[in-house]
C-alpha cells in the first residue's frame, strides 16, 4: 500500500483570499488551449486565424464552467435542485460534471462559429486535441482534494484517503489522469497531425473519452447519494459515457465516409 501524499488543497493563501489547486488546474487547461491553440491555428486547414484563439478560449471557458455546473446539478443533484433551484448558483459548495462541461463547450463553439463564419465541428476539431491537458490536470486536482476516490482494494498501489474511511482504495483519479489526460492527448495529437475530415477528430476524442471513463468507473466509487444504478456495478458516469461511445463512433465513421 502506498502512502497518500498530504497536500494542502489551498495552493496560495493571502489573508482571506485562497487559491485552490483545483482552480489552478482549470487555469492550466485554459492556458494550454490558448498557447497550443495558437500553434494549431497556424496550420493551413485551421478554420480561424491565431489571433482568434483568445476569444475562442473565452467562449470555451464559459461553456466549461456553466455547462459543468448545470450538468452536475441536473445529472447528479436533480432532486435537490427541485427542492432548492437556487443551489444551481451555490458554486462555493462545489460540484462540476465533465459531461455537462462538454455539452457547454459544444454550445459555446456553436455561437462562436456563427461569429467566425465556420462550423461548430471545425472549431471543436481544432481544440479537441488540447482538451486532455485540462482533463488530466483536473483529475490531479481531484487527487489533491482527496475526492472522487476509488473502490476498496488490496492492490500494492492502493491508498487510504483522508476522507475515504480507514480502508485502502484505488487512486482512480490518477487512473483517469493517465487515460483521459496523457493517453488521450497522445492519441489525438498523433491523429490530428495531418488534415482530417471535419468532425473526425471530435468523434475520436468523444469515443475515446467515453471508453476510458466507462472503464475507470469500474474502479471509482459512485456518488454516495446515487450509488449503483443497476446490476450492483452500473454508475451514472457509465450511463452518461455510453452515448459518448456511440455518438463518437458514428461521428468518426460518417466523417470518413463523407470524405471518401
């Protein structure tokens, strides 16, 4: 069993002002999209010029934050929301959902595409290869916060999390950081290094993330208030990831079919 590293979730404290590692991880993702996005926008097949990346990041950040919060409330806390609709705005209580953030980015890119006279899919194809940086960083933030830990286990790399009880658990946040961050980043970088049909890169990204998330859910504890939804193993994360696997595969298939 490994020892869980006790890292203060607060990275910087200046009097009453506290900057948490988790918030900094979001910043890492947005900064990566900004700088690497400008590099990608220099490619001949980019739908927008490099100087338009700044606005794209602004739209994308709003989509991630608003979509992530709304998605968390609707997917994971809907009954609470019906009793207290104002909880949607209580962001200090925490709660973000990747699937909601992804939908928020799609909506944001639709609006920004109208402004840039290009399609939503062209924009998402541009930034999809960069998204894993933020995904991986966010999971490291979850690990530092000692949240979203895994199921109990006796594997040699198991850890006892401060707020996860006395039993050793899978460090599932690190599994996700590895698969959704590093592995997905490599896959998309290699694939998008050449001109690809519109929506093919997006389809590959959605498909791979859905597969990785579905797999890791077997090692990650479900939300306590939801538990397993069926068969003593099916989680909300797997239910939300299943459409991603199907839709991603269809997008990838029809993109190449149309190109052919």
